[in-house]
C-alpha cells in the first residue's frame, strides 16, 4: 500500500440483517482507533451500505450507517463481513462498486462468508481462498472457478485477502498489518488486543472430526499438521521429516502409538473429511476429492466405495433422506 500523507480510507461494507457483529468489531478495533504511536498510519474508518440509515446486525443490534457505496470509489481498504443468507443475492450496485474499488487499486478483505460476495463479483475466480469451514463446500459448489481451501485461517492473494470464520478475522487483519506496516506494528497491535500476533495451524483444527487420541507429543503435532493439510501430497517421508525421524523409525513409532499405519490413518482422515462434505454441502465429487487430498474423482470414488460399501453419490442421497425424515419427525 503506497505511503500517503492523507488518512487511509477504510470502509466496511454492511447490509441490513447481515452485519457480522464480530467481524465489524474486529475491523473497528484495528482501524477505528488512532494507532500511530504503534507505527500504523492514520485511518479514516467508516461503515458503508447501499441505503444509509439504521441497520440491524446479525444479532439484532441497531447501528447507524452514514455512507453509501460512493465511498468505495475513494477507499484504500474495503472489508466485507459475514453474508450467511445465501439466497439474498448481492445487488448489481454493490458488485459493481466492489469491482470498481478493486480495479482502482483498493485492497479487498472478506471475513467469514463475506467471501461469497467477492465470489459473486468475480473477484475470486482462479484464486485460492478460504471461508468458514462449515460453508467451504457451499462456496466451492456455487463458484467452481474458485479454489476453496477450508483448512487455513486466511489466504493472501495480494489485493484480495479472504479470512475464515469468526476469530480468524483477527488473524487476517493482523496479517494485513504485518504485511503493510511491519512486524513491530502488528506485534504492538496484538499486545493491545491481548491476542497472539500469529497463530500457527489452521481452522481445520477446529472442525468437529474424529481424531485418534495420541499421547506422543511429537507425533501428535505431526498428526495435527497432517489433518490441516489433507489436500497436500502427504508421503511417509514428508511426515517423518516433520517428526525428525527416519521413515522406518517413524512408521514403527506411528504403529506403536496409534495401532495403525500412516497410510491407513491418512486414508481414514480423508474419508471422514469427505463424508462431512458429502453430508453438509452440495460440492461436486470432483471438488471434494481435491479438498480432501484424493487427487482425482475416480480415485476418490474407488476408495470411498471400497471402504464404505456405497458410492459417494449414494452416500449423499442416503444422508439427505435421513435428514429429511428426521425433520419430518420433529415437525410431527
């Protein structure tokens, strides 16, 4: 971001009923105060919406927004918070304003499901991005030109940065501060906010998934890392290097600790992740295969059918029928 004597204009895009309270609070904490004593520039911080007036957050709290979309034409940083009502399509005016801000050189940051708005604007095509892990499959299904990585806290594409859910908004903006104004400024801000300046790992560690208990601290750290990188090519040699062991010693220790082989454990993790995406998203089988590390849809179908006894498609249909029946029972 080029140095300038004027305040940097920071605008947070909000919509009635879709204002992500947490994301808005994080943006205000980072950009809404005078932090020049920490090495940050002056910020001109404000909220932006299509029809200024009183809006309500996702928790029902009323807020007053004074600026319309014209402010985006002079903004240096544009942030958009959660947009979880997926049937509510962003207006052409909003999409045009975001495209115009990007074309003019603004940095665009999404928090949580705000990535859906950027994808609708075409700003994420061909890019690796992230969103809240619960909605990663939906994002991938709706926008096949977007490469969704649900295992990370944020993805930096230069002038487009996408962040994962809720508290990952802190990580995302601290990364932006570190990138633009240095580690000292980011560390000082993190101390002010009483948060770590950088969190290791990714959001996959927060997904509710079956994980074999591991009492071996070193091996446990490697297993956690592998679960956060299922889409990668995870060979025994690679895992052994991370554990600071030879492949033979690693395989022996792995079996002694977990009761299974690295290959069998990794396959189980990938199948469990695939099941979750089949159950909870409309992502195509090809995209699920990529997200969980099977590489090809054919290889994924073969392994899934062999281990689960049904095809991925049949599994998804069965699960959907089960959910529908449960909903009917609750309604009765």
